[in-house]
C-alpha cells in the first residue's frame, strides 16, 4: 500500500515536471523542472522496472551464495556491505564521459539530449549494468570477454577483447584532446594542472613510505595541495614574467600529455596512478555534490532552446542529424558499454547478496545519468551564442573573433566580441573563442552556478577549479586506460613471443607502453592539428566504440537469458540491443558512406585531397593536409571495423539462440552451481 | 549527546570503509582468524599488493 502510494506520488510529480518542460517550450525553462523530472524518472525506474527485472527476468535469489562468500580470500573476493560496493562501483563508472557528451549534444537543444539521457539510462544503460553485474556474479566474477567466450564462442571473446582495446585508445585520445584544449594559452590552467602532478607524487610517497595505507589523511593532504596548486596557478597568471613560461600552443601540450601518459604507464602504480586516483575520486564526488546543491540553490534558467535548427545535421560542434547522432554523442550517462567491464570486474567479487545487484548495478548508473543531466544543465544555462562561440572550431565559424560572432549571430544566437571578452576576463582567461572539447564551456557553466551560490567575486577561481576537477580525473582515466591497454597488448604480444607476455619484464613493459601511448598519442596529435578542433571527428568515434561495446554486452546478456530458457524476458536486453545496433549502424554508415564532407569521413578526405592537389589550401593548412587526409580515411576504417565487430557478435548470439530454440547442443556456459548462502543476515549488523 | 557522538562515529567508520582507509585493519583481523600461525604482511607491503591488484584490471571508466 505504502509502495503504491509512493509510486503514484512519483508518477504525479514526474508528470507535472515533464509537463512543465513540455509546456514551456517557447520560453526559458527553469532547471528545477529538469532536475525534478529526472529524479522522478530514476526513482520510478528503480522502484518498478528494476524490481521487476530482479524478480522476474533475473530471478534473483538472496539465498544463493555469491562468489564473495564462496571464494572469500580477503583480497579480491570479500563480501562487502552493499552501500560500500555501491560507492566503489559508482566511483569506478563515473568518469568525464557524462560531462563531455551532454555538453556537445546541447548543439541540438536541451530536449533531445535530456530525453535520451533519461530514457536511455532507465531502459538501457541501468539495465545493462545490472544484468551484466548479476551474470558475472553468478559466474565467479568472470569478465565480459570471458563470458562472451564461455557462452557464445571464441569469436565473441575475441571481439570483446579487440573492442576493449580500440575503445581504450580512442577514449584516451579524445580525453587527452579535451585537456589540451583546456590548457591551450591558459597559463592558469596549465600551471594548476602541472601542479597536480607533484601533489599526486607527494600523496603517493606519503601512502607508501610515511603512513602506508592511511588513505583518508593522505587524500586530505592531497586535496589541500591541489587547492594550493589552483591558487598558485592564479598567482602565476598575474606575474607577467612567469606567466609566459606556462603559455603554450596545443602541440607542445599534446606532447606533454603523451609523455605524461607514458610515464604513468611504466612508473610503479603507488607513485602516480594510485594517489592521483584517490584525489580524483574525492574531487569527483565532492564536486558533483557541490554542483547538485548549487543547482538547487540557484535554480538557473535554461537559455538554450529546446530544439535548435542544427537537428538537421548542420551543427558546428559536429556534423550529423539528431538521429542517430544524439545517441552516439551521449553514450556515458545514457548507455555506456564500458560499464560492462566494471560490472564484470571488481564489483561482482564484492557483492555479498544477489539482492544487492539492483542498488549497485541499476542504482549507480542512475546516479551517473543524473551527473549527465547536471552537465546538460550547466551547458544549456549559458547564452546559446556564448555556448556556440566557445565550442565551435575556428575552421567552422572563422578564425577571428569578429568572424566568429558574425557567423554565430547569423544563426540567430546573438553574441558580441565585447560579451566574449568580458566573459573571458571574468573567468581569468585570454579568450574563450574556439575552446572546443566541451570542458571549457562546462567550466564556464559550472563557474556561473557555483559562483552565484558561493561567491560571485571568485568566478575565475571557480572556473579554474572546474577545469582542474575535469583535468584531474581525465588524467586518472588516461593513466588507468593506458595501463590496462598495456596489459592487454602484453597479453596479445605474448602469443607472438612468450617473454613479451610477462607483465613485469622491463623491455616488454616499455614496448607495450610505447605502442599503447603511440596509438592514442597519434589520434591526439591529429586532433590537435585539425583546424576543426578534432573533437568533431574523435568524439563520434568514441561514441560509436562505446555503443559497440554496449552492443557486445547486451548480446552476451540476451544470449545467456535465451539459453536459460527465459526467451520472453530476454526482450529486456534484446530491445536496448536492437536500438543500440540501429543507431550505431546508422551513424557508422553515415560516417563511412555520406557524400557530405562535414559528415562522411571518406568524403571529407577526398574533398581535402582534391583541394590539396589543386593547390587551393592556404599554406598552413596545406602543411597538415596529408596527415589529415590519411587520418580521416583511417578513422573511416576504424568505424567500419567497430561496426563489423558488433554485427559479428550479434549474429553469433542469434546463432546460439536459434540452436537453443531448435534444441541443438549448446556450450555449457560457466554459471556456478547453486550453493546456499550462510551470510543471511550477517551483513545486517552494518545496516543491510 | 551520546547519540550524536555515536552517529558521528558510525559516519567515520563508513567513510573509512568507503575510502579503503581501514583495509589493513580488516586484513589483520581476518588474517588473525584464518592463519594465526603465518606472520601477516606489513602495512606497506599490504598496501603495495592491494594497489598492484587494483590497477592490473579495468577499474576506471569513461
């Protein structure tokens, strides 16, 4: 009875909020409507859909012992309270993705992104995370690749491995590009971000040598050091003699990021990676909470229209219509295939009861999705003219401020050079034109929310705080991604020559790290020299690769459900899979086949090659043209390979399903036999 | 007053568990129960092992 009342109340409030959004289409709407609608949607999804999936589709059985209990070794298998597992899982899945994607997708207006974030998460992303978490928990915490191999066949396993490696490369490149664009010609941001490196090293030494394992006090020290770096960056910015030493163009910054990534991959983890991760997790959780409070306090108006004319595919941030590209641009926050790797990694080894899977799997993805909604709010509360001036590459709107404001105002989003100059001055930056990548505009949005709640005079400080916050955890992901990529490469190379597979043999460490960093460094470098900003090519590629991984995860889940004789219920994962396959394939098709050079990669390469051959390019563009031409063709082929991998796995899954329906023999799979739990109630002491 | 103190203490222990600050103490307790005859790792060695394990798989996401 109580539950029904709660459900009805949620539905009514949610409907009002959604109605508010629908009815306010022609005037600025308040962010509070969006926040309310989002929270109601998540609670409804969690309360009803997730509960139904847990009971009916997955037949969750709290009496069944989990691997954490059966294999408890006090190291990786440890039965842990669900709130702690939730915290760990959320910290692991929440990265910079949900901050960048919604910002870029705001070029279509706030509505397409918002709807996809909500619907995609509740019916797709949360479901994927929860189902994979349970399936892995029932298989002794096996990884997605292992499950694909055990349940579908060797091809599925290989596709998951290759897909993971490709996504690591593209993810690292695109995130590297985001921070380069933040640091470009910004002595304050550069000095602050450089300062976070020694801060991490000091924390690393503290945790290793002075007070081993005292994470909280070390993190506190680290946060103080990082805030010091923030203030010191501001000081540097005001010293005419010193500031030039931190004022760089994009290429040297890219070289720095690449070199840093290489160091992080070969240095001992305790020195750089682990302490940086503690800092980034703390900053991440703290800033997200701060942002939520500030949005509630200021309840800003959304200035971006619900829909812009760019739904037709002519957008300045990236080419392509709202369908399918909003679904590719926003992966993290709606459906993120990468999460399946986490849900089949550490978390299933900590789950103490199958009934915790709903909170850990579904719940943490719903929270991450909410982060995406906040990023969307921060991006769309800016004047649309300002938003487009910050996020459009010089190659699209014109290289000079006058040309840029002319183009953007011509689109119906008035903005002036004066306005941009004043904004840049308030944020402590030289310019905010063509700062592509999403991070600077998000930082401006965050600074205006945080500034109006907690001190308007500190706008520049808040801007650089937001920048540092994004950079710190982008670099943590960069380090971790490069390292995992290095291990995967070593595993592959070990098949060629056995010693190369030894993860602690130094020549192999150096070789695999150099290959991995070289691969993402290449894409990063090309992105940096691309006059259109690079993000317009790299981010869709990242979206496609992330959705491809989601397709693999959903295929594995669907195959397992069908094999278990739960054919009807398999629709719960099969329908999101069908949608993901549709949008990913359509997007990939357009990226490869479209004759429009703003969209098609090969068309763009051909157009540029034609101009280059005819000598029509200005000298500075002619210099980089051959590299851009090669890269666009390469990106076209990468897109093709990713889509082919996805379809091979889907067909493999369908083959397994057909065999099941026809009653033909199947792989036995790797589900662990039932064993009764003896933990029942044992975790209750800590509030379970 | 003691209620508030108790709640603060509970919050502190949650915070320690979430951040992994108490990992070594939990390891010692468990080690003492299961292998009382084997000398346990030092805090430094335990921390090192824990970090190696954590960072050899996918533990951070986009």
